[in-house]
């Protein structure tokens, strides 16, 4: 790998376009691996109008492995229950995760934490930069960017480019990539409100009528009495540029919740529309699309920021592996693993949105019968909760591979502590040997750290993103089904 000092001028190994949570995650991960990374972001500072406000359990696990979850949790609210229609609820307390709740904090807090992470690892973040041209060839990508203050353009040369520049992605446009889909909901209003008669308890609350919905997420002890509200009125279709008025939020919340919730104070607000769109391919030669640049969907379920961060966690270590000598085909697994996840998120978020906005009385009546039945049936409830939270996500495994391959290893008990804590110090591959196994020889595997399980399960080879790449007896270190073969296939290392 060339040293940082040997790369001169505007050459870099990876150029990340977009400095939101997706871009900062992939930039921080690559910089932590010793890569030279530059982030080009068009906003002069962190965008205060970001819509996301819920961080999911699986994303918290990802952040914990980077040392960020505790600081975010210290200044945020939590909710372990999502109250839906007609008494139906989604209970997260049974999740197989140490985070059996969602974290409620504005996205800009997550943005700040991830930007600090990226810069602390050595990524160069350049703000107020507008990308204007992109060309790629067999050996790299050339990107032209211009400061928004009108200064001369700069030309960057990178081995790979990550387009993490949002729903209106310039990278996607310059590639000529279609973004098929449609607008599914217009004039959704967000606001921060202080309520005197808000929902009690620590849950998220959704209220609906045939013509509107209202959603309330409590900020908890960090801001007592304050909620993030999301409202929509079928009869009020306004442009995104129209301001959100307090009376509008008060009226819609009252109708949706069936009572006056006592809006005493009204602060930050934003209006937006939501689309359902996904690109057909996440990879285009040496350019990769991630986060909202690759997929957008209904805000129901709070999946957008979370899916983007997990895209980045999947992609970053694979770029590092190929830059270190792994087969280039490793990068194709990014699309293969993450595109189906994006498709599933579009489906489940869309189903929730349509359930909340349906207007026909018979359909609403059926929903109000079926939803409570599902929420009381533990297997179905836990399956839905696991899917929305991300903790039951699994990637495809190859023929003949152990059934654990493709599942996350975050909750596997280790003598050295939880996996995410081990990954803070050792962000590469982890070989978790059996409880009673002696250390195995890993000569030449410089980015592999060994740990020992504290239960009776098989040995596991865990990828940097926390998912299992191989499972079996640790003594089975050679041959086509050994852990060393799996390690070599992902990294190219002996």
C-alpha cells in the first residue's frame, strides 16, 4: 500500500462524494484501515434540516464497534415500543441485541459523531465542494470539483469513488444511471414540539384517520416534554418550500391522535415529499452508490439513515481488502448483499406507509383487526421487529456453507468481551475459536485477531462488518472448507 506521503497533489485512493452519515462511515472505516480518503461535501456545514431522527438497534451495534454509540446514547431518548393502529404495537424488548430500543436523536447528532470519527481516523473532509464531472477508465476515476464560492475547479484522481451524495446524487447523474420509481407521499411535515398532554411512556406513537396521520417520538429525559412530530394531511398538498406553520401541526396532531396533545412550544420544522426509488446496480465500474444515492423510500419505519450507514459498513472493508490485494470480485459482493436489503426496505416501509394512509373504510377496518392480532402473536411480532431493527438481517451463503454464514455475530459471547468492543481495537477480521480450543496458527494473517467463545458454539470467522464468513472446527484451518480458505477468499492474504 502506498503511504500517505507518497500520494501527491490531488491523488487519493478513495474519493467519497457526500459527507452525510453514509459517506462519513465509509470514509472513517477506510481511513482507520490506513487508506487515503478524501470526502467532498457540497454543504458548508452539517445540514440542520436532515429528516432522520431514529437510530435502529443494528445501526447502534455498528456505531458501537466504532466507539460512537455510548456518546450518542448519553444525549438522546430511547423507545422500546412502537404504538400502531387500534392498539397494535411493535415491541423491541425481545430483540437479540444489547440495544432493545431505538435511539431518538436528530440526524445531525449522528452526522457530527461520524464526522469526528472520519477526521480522527485521518480522512480529509473538504466542504463547500460541488462535483461537476466524472470520468473513469481501467485504472481509476477522475473527478472535477469546484468550490461553491466560485474559485477554480480542482481535479481529483482516485482508484475508487463512492457516491454517497443523497437522493439528488450528482454522481448518479454523471454516471447516467436511472433512478426508477415514483413519488408516493407529498407534503409531510416534521417539527419539534413541546407537549403538555403528549403520549405517556417511552414508546413511539402513530395516530391515523382516513385523511391524516400523526407520529410522535419522545426525546426523553434529554429534553423533557419534547417530541419530534411527523404529520401528513391528505387535503394539504403544499410544495416542499412552503414553511410548516404551528397551527397546521396542532390541527393534524389533534385529528390523528383523537385529542388535543397540548402543543406549548414549536421549534425546528421542515416539509418534504417521499419517493420510492432504487437503482438497478450499486456498482458501476470503479464507482459505487450508497445510501440515498442508491435507494429512497417512505419515512415510515425510520430506515433511510440506518440503511445507508449499513451500506457503508459493508462497502468500506471490501474496498480496503481489494486495495490490499484481494480479488476485485470481492467488490461485486457489495451489490449482491446490499441491493436485496434496499429492496426489502422499500417494500416494508411502503407497506407501513400505505397502512397508515389508507382511506377506504373497509380496508381500515380490516387493518385494525389484523394488526393487533399480529402484534400479539410473538413469532410474527418478533420477526417484524427483527426486520425493521436490522438485527435479523442475513446475507446469502454459498452452497455447502455452515448455516451461520451470513448472520451477524454481534451477540456471540466472548471471553474478551462483546464483539463490538473487540472491533474498536481490531477493526479487521476476527477468528473466534471454540471455548476450549487452543490458539491456532495464523501466520501471515496480519489483520486477523483471535478471540475465544464463552459458550459451546463452533469457531467463527467474522468479517469487519460483524457478519460471519465461516463457521466450523478451528483446527480445520486448511483445505477447501477451512477458515484460512475463507479468509484468503475475502482478503487475498495467505
